[in-house]
């Protein structure tokens, strides 16, 4: 499936005392990129919860860190659907600064019912938009 790109600037609040992006903030950057990917795919989270009574939640994540990002760097965060299951999606994500790979990860999100918070099948209309 297509590679999605989203740019983000590193702000002071994203860094640690050494001026380097705090490691956990890459998960925030990855989350924001997936949210923007949903929008670009035509999937609206409010519609998912209100009309289909489902939402995506992170089930598992692994991140490997390759190089540091610093204050004011402009990062390119990528997201690609690696596997689309009946009730889950596995994303491969990366953070880049220019041609330098900073972090890479796998994020598995599960589809759950908004009331039960139990696994739910991803609605067909959403699967169609993801697969398009």
C-alpha cells in the first residue's frame, strides 16, 4: 500500500535537557502521522465512533532508534500499511530528517467497539478506503 508522508517541526517541548528529541516523542509523531493518514484516506474518527461505533487503539508498538533529531529540525514521518487484518492494521513507520533515518517502528492498531472496548471487525466501508 502507498507510503504516506507527514512533516513535523521539532519544538523545544519535544526535546530533553540535551536538546535531543525525547525518545517517547517519536511515538507521538507516529500517532499524528497515522491520524493524518486516516484523514487523507477519507476516514474520519468521529464518524467511526458515531456512525460505526468503533475506534482504533494501539495494541503493540516497537521502535528502533537510529540517530537523534534536534530542536528546529523538520522531520518527515512515514506510515505504510504493512498488513490489513479483519480487526487490526499493522503499520511500518519511520522518522526521517533529510536523508537520515532517525527511528523506525511497527505499530499494531486494533479496531474495538466504542462501548465494549472489545475487538471488532473493521467496517467494510473503512476497509474499502484503506485498500483503495
